C-alpha cells in the first residue's frame, strides 16, 4: 500500500450560501478510531442534503466533521482498533455521516460494503446513500410487497431510479413522476411501468387512471408539503406514504384527516444521517443479503450523469440544484 500522507485536499464551505461558498483547503488526514477504517477516496457522491448543508439548513450531527459528503468509495488504507473482516487494500463503498468530499475519509467498518464486481469505484460511490435510503424507507418503513403498486416522486434522481429498479425487481408495479419527457423515458427504461410528467398532468389524476381508481400501496415522497394532499388522494386502502425530504415545504397549515381514518392510511418518514451506527449497520446487513448479489450479477444499473474533480465541487452543486441531471453526480479525487 502507498504511504498515507500527512495532509489531504478537502472541500470546505466558507459560510452558508450558494455554490460560491464552496472552497478547497489542505487539512490533516484523519485517523480511524475504534471500529472505523480510513478510506483513500476515489469518488464521492453529490446529494441534495449536501446542498442543504451548504445553505446552512442541514448541519452535521454534533462531533462530526463539517466537511460535506455522505457516501464514498475507494480503498481501505488503515484499520482502527477492533476492526475485523476488512483489510488494507479492500475496495469498498461506505455510507458516512460527513467527510466524503476529501481525499481520505473515515468510515465505520459496519457501514462499508464491498465494491460490486461489475462496477468501477466511481460507480460504487453512488450506491450507499441511494440504497440505504431506499431499502429502509420503501421496504422496511413502507413494507412494499410483491404484487403491490408503488409510486416514487423524482424518478430520475439517484433515489428515484434506485427505488424504481428495486421495487420492480421485488415484484411491484412501479409508477414514477418526473419533470420532462426525457426524464419520463429514463424512468421507463429503468423499469417504471409508467412515468408521469408532473409539469403536464396532475399526478393524482394519472395515478387514479392508471390504477382504475384503486390507488397505489406505497409512495416515496421527496417533495413534502406541496404534494401531501395529492399523495393522500393517490393512496389505496391501507396505503403507506413515506416522506424523506421537503423540496417544496415542510409545513401544511391544514389538511383533511378523514382519508387517513377512512382508508386506514399510514403517514411516516425518516432521516438516515442521525441514526446510530448500529441502526445503519442493520440496514447494511439487509442490503448485503438481499441487494448486493443483484449488483454483483449486474441485474441493477448504476447511472452516472456527470463527474467533476474535487476542485469543481461548485459546478457539481450548481448542476444538482438545476435538476437537469439524470442519475448521479460524482466528485473524483484522482486517487
């Protein structure tokens, strides 16, 4: 293994604001603590929560580094005390609480998963945030079952296209919303039975039409308040709405609770970042058992829209906030 340097490049936010606050600095390479590994980062995924953190709306938990980045892939270069089952040189991807936008990143060993055989490290870096999020929210909280109907909003995003593929593989009928004809085609190519252009049609009316008035059993929503009423209208008897983000508001002044009672609906949601390592490790085990064999076999596709070197993190964030991308946006370090 190459020697670990004393310093590294990393992204920093110079205050809260737009992409213009993003800068690069030199900092000491972190050291892994007990139960952790140090990864030489080949690539890190760019995600909406990173943009929220930059805007001052989603700070890291207390004690975590302020360096953004929730997912990485690379090679393990050092092991902390008590780590077993991993070795220096292993190629892994990892969910991290922060710190991914850097040449070296500390990760909890329990949250590292092996790089799937068909994928490059850059492709693997786009897996953890998507797959941890979809698995826990769609299949654990949403309890999606074979034969049920599933709707995901933002189907062309990383979360969206992951949800489409997993729901389809496990036997659901899949619908997605997206904001253009190209994005709808993208969703259908990845397995959606139908994609709804929300700029041209009311998705609740389309869901009603597509399901012969029955509605869908599970909805994965990233929009929030602006979609609440229509989401509830789109759910079938015993339907489950899982909210994971608030791109269009988090407060609803009032809404009718009657459908929840009459149709026995469940409204739930979750965040991933604040969960304990043990809680996230339980998700990792489900992925290792149920999903990683599909990635190793090439059954599931990974879509990278664009890659940027670490120094162009501003451009990466601008692209993310433009919503012009299909799939993942990645930062690369050259390591």
